[in-house]
């Protein structure tokens, strides 16, 4: 093979797609431990958004206004590109340009919405990110406590598993070999670059690509490159026309509040509400198994929380709940790196915004692997790798502290109390 890719999620699939689009003669293999889309790619909330993993004000502070503008513009173009590929390849992923509403639920969240709008406005994107008052926001969706919203029309939604499986079929049509149910046990680099698996060895003349995202810490050499952060989702039964009339939400925008623990809502094409949250705790040693009891408690809390958004849901049952992991780098920035001497490439760390950012990362990495110039190389995700996470038990102590502090901050804000005394420290440690 010319290129051997570990991971059959969006990162690996997009990289293979653009490699073969640029050079159909390449031999490309994807090795996946389960099935393509098994991880976060197939079970996320479906937001194909223009939001980069770092917030606009963080991009501006770290990299300057011009780089921040280039990054946001690249994300706008990326959402369009995902839609273009779905149409061109016949991928039935329910791609729809429905936009995002970032809500202020209660007066205490209004300042965060206004600050986000101010950052977009400074960078020249104010016209595409509209600040809505309470009446305008409530016209779009009747959420309990809504006081304001930031409306971003140019963001999309997809059915994530369909996108992953459709991409897998597209890269196979272009000549890639996909080996599912094949676990990589070791990555070899240098002259003998290869993926060692439980079923054999896949050698790579040009490069091996580590695209395992949240599962990369299980691979030797990536134990501290990123951490797997949990995300949980609950799904309602289909709502009736009367219930939708009470809720509104006719535009079907992605919804999220200013909660530090992160929440996201999707109106599905079949009339359900998907509610996601990062409420479950980090597991020691970057584990991705063993947290079932905590996940069940989180799911039960989430069902109650969603009924707090829309009281009409007290009469609606929940039919599904699932959990998974997303990759978070130490500085919250996405990473696309290629060490030519070692013939090792990697792309990871989308902090839950990977449906779109993986496409951007795949295009960038394919250009790197083919030694082709691209303006994408000026973007922050090309400036890695990020600093490594601390070793255990410091990693567990630090992450658990920030998660607990964010929950306390949300509770204080929602109840009208002053922020905890350590809120400033928690914000610095968890700033993205």
C-alpha cells in the first residue's frame, strides 16, 4: 500500500477520499477495529457546523485576527464541501442547511451570547451570526427561560451514521481497501512503516495515518496525545403535531445553551428530539470501557433536563440512549501532523466538532501526504502537535476537578448565586 490508515471514522475516510480524488493511482487501505462509523463518527448529534473546536475569541487571542478570520471562513467552506460531496457521491445523509441557535437560558447566560456575537462581529462575521432578543428567539423556539440567542444560519445537520457508511462506500468505489473487524495493535514507523493488526500486517510505502480519534490513547505512542471525553445522548419518541406546535422550532436549527458542561439538541427528520451532553465523568487512564453505571445516571439526569427545556415532553417517552467518546487535545485545538522522516501522520482532537472539522483535516492531510501546497496549512490545526496531557493520576485529578467545577458553575448561574470562588481557575484550565 501507499498509505495505510488506522481508523474508519470521518478522519480516515475523508483522508482516503481526498487522496484518491487527487491521485486515483494510489493504493490506500483503511483498517478499522469495528465497522466504519463505529465511534463518534456514527453516533454523534449530527451537527455539521461552522464552529471550529476553538471559540472565535480564543482563536483571535492565540493566533491573531487574520488567522481567526481565515479559520472561520475555512469552516464555512467546509460545511458547503460536505454538502457537495454528499450530493456528488449520492450519500443519503439527510444533509440540511438548518443553522444553529446558541441560546441564553436565563439572564445569567445573556452575557455569554453577547460576547460570542461581539467576537464574530470584530472578525467580520457579524452579518452571518445574528444576535436575537427574547421575542425574536422565542419566535423560533419556545424554550423555558429563553432570553436571547445567537443565530448562525450557515451551519448544517446530517444523519451521522449514514454519512460514515456512505463515505466508506465512496472511498471503496475510488479503489480503497477497507478492513473492518481488524484491530491495530502497533504502528511501525520509518523505512518499515506499517500497521500491525490481529490479522496481519499492512505495510505503507508513503505513510501510516493514525486516525483513531478518542481511541488513539490505546495505541502505543499516543497515550498522552489526547483524552477520550464522554458524551451521552437521549432520544425521544416522535412528537405529535400538537406538541411541535407548542414547541415551535420550525426551522430545525441545532440548539445549545451556554452551559459549561455543554448541551446540544437536534430536531430529527422523523420528528424526534435528540439531546446530548458531556455530563459523564472522565475515566481513569483514558479508558473507554467501565463507565456504564455513570452513563446510566447521566442519561436519567438528561431526560429530566430536557423536560425542563420543553415541559410538553413530560407526555413523550424516550426510546433510545447511547454513549461514546470524543477526542480532546491538551490545548483544545485540532491536530493535523505529518512527520515525513518517520512516515507517520495523525489527525485528531476535534472536541466534539468533528462532523465538519474532520473534512477540513482530511483535505489538509491529503495535501501534506502528496506534498502539495494548500492555504489550509496556515490554519491553527496545521500548527501542532498540541502539548501532551499530564501523566496519571494528575490527568484524572485535573480533568475531574474541571468537570466538577463546571457543574458547580452551571448550578450557581442557574440558581442566581455568585460563581464559585475557583471559577476563574476552572475557566483557565478548561478554556477552549
